């Protein structure tokens, strides 16, 4: 592949040779070290092959002493391509200007590639970079890596490492997110663990202090579960942390009311496609009108223009597809209302639990006053212990 590219750059010529003794031509090529390739025999007395532009001249001069005919089948390569434009001055100047523009554009940043982020969104990283002078169209050699790293780490406390490497017109941003250190428990701050809700104890794990309830006990909200104050004959009264985990069965009764009607979209089948060009922070709309109608959904597809060899251009083609719809108000079934209400009730239920899971649930829906009333009864297993610090004297 590399040799073919070199030959194309030098220029190559495909020849047809006819002779009563065609092997003499091949012997001359071997004697004068003329490289050839793509040899194909057409008849016992004729064949075609390809040589470089420079070797064609040598072969043509050497073949004058041989009784053969050499005809040019095809010329290709960069020298012949440039020869076509030698009298087209405007086109030659345009190509030169385009080449200079591409060369100059390769020193600016037109694309970002972010690696290593898990919880931090790419938009936050890009906004922080733009705040400190690194965005679309930034001159690549103007970036001070060390100063930029210090500024971004102060701007985004979730990051522990960031590096910006510029490769041509693309900036590769490598980040590492900070691993939060576990909370340090100060055992000098004594307290108790109490129940933050009613429940039936299934397991209790005291980490420090004395447990006051056993598994199989029903407790109420605010009841003392693990005491941080202990008293024995040998050590006397001691004040401890009084912390631990207490798991219990809990019961919930939640209700949600949803209307019987809902607005739904019905697509009309009408679609419209709009095309725009973007470079840097600028946009050129190739259509009339700039707004998007309210009664349509918009799908956006972005395509970065590239040259052969995966050379990226600082131009992005934006294709927007608009699908128009009409909204109508329709009655929904009890099953649809129950599914929507149950999803909302489950979200509320799980958001109120620190550590737990739903073991059983029962859902019922009834129509009432132009709406559907959905009730969710759930039995859960969760951690109900809550640490309460003792007041200091």
C-alpha cells in the first residue's frame, strides 16, 4: 500500500508491448533495473505492465533498438494531475488557498474527545474548558497545560486529574474522577440510635453501644434501639457512640390520583428536513426561517466532514428532521392510569428508604370524580436506625 502511494506520487504509466520476441523487453527491464508491476499477458506476443514515469523514459529510449511497439494505455499520478491545471490559474489558486486554509485550520481546535468521566457530564467539562480559554477555534499552541490543569481542578472538585493533549485539530481530554474518602466517625461524639419509623425488627447490628431490642420486636418511631450509655459493675458508666444498623419490616399505604383524560400525539405524516453548516460557534442555515414550530418533534444528526486519510475538517453538517403532529385529548383506560400512578408511587416509596427493598406490594385502582384513584400497599425491608447525638454539657 505504501509503495503504491509512492508510485502514484511520482507518476506511473501503463504500457502495452507488442513484439515477436516480447521476452527481450523484460530482459532489458531486468538489465537496466527498471521496476514494473501488474504484468498481464494479452496474447503470446503482447502484454501490458506498469512502470514509473521516470522509468518510462528510460525504457522508451532502450526499446528503440528492439523490434517492438510500445503504446501508452494510461497515465496517472500526481504529476499528470497537476499538469491538467497548469493553464487554469483561477482553479490552481483556489486549490492553493484551500490547501493553505486546511493547513492553517489544523493548528486550531475543532473537536473534543473526552475520556475517563463516569458521573461528571461532558457538558460540564467543556464549559469549564471554555471558561479558561479552551474551546472551538482555540489556537492549539497557546494552551498552557499546567496552568489549565490547576484551573480546571479548582473549577471541578470532582476531578482529581485532567490532561489536554492537542493532536492536530482535535483535543483529547483525559480525566480521572476523585474517589470520595469515607466519612470519619468521631467516637468522642456520643449518642444513641433510635427508630426513624415504625417497624418489625428482623436484624440488629450494633457497631458500638448496647442494643436494647431483639429481632422479632415491634418498635415505634423514636424508640431507643442502641444505647450509647452503658453501665456495668466493673467499668461503671460509659458514654459510647451508640451506632449500628437496624433492619425491620415496614408497611406503607400510598395513594395517587390521575385524570381520566390524557393528551396524546398523532403524527400527521408530514416531515421536513433542514440542513445547516457549523464551524466553531457559528452556524449557517441552508434553509429559510430560523425557528422550530411548536407542533413537531426534531431529530438532529451531526456529521463531521473529513478528507481522505481521516483528516477532519472544521465543518459539521447538521441535518434536522421535523416530524409534525397533532395533539388530541383522549380517555385512558384504568390499566394505563394504574401503570402511570404505580410508577410514580414506587419512585416516592424508594426515595424515602435509606437502605431497603420492596418485598410485597398490592395495587388497586378505582374511578372517582373524573379521575382514577390508585392505592399502593407495600411491605418492605429497610434500615430504620437513625443516630442521634447526645447533647453536650
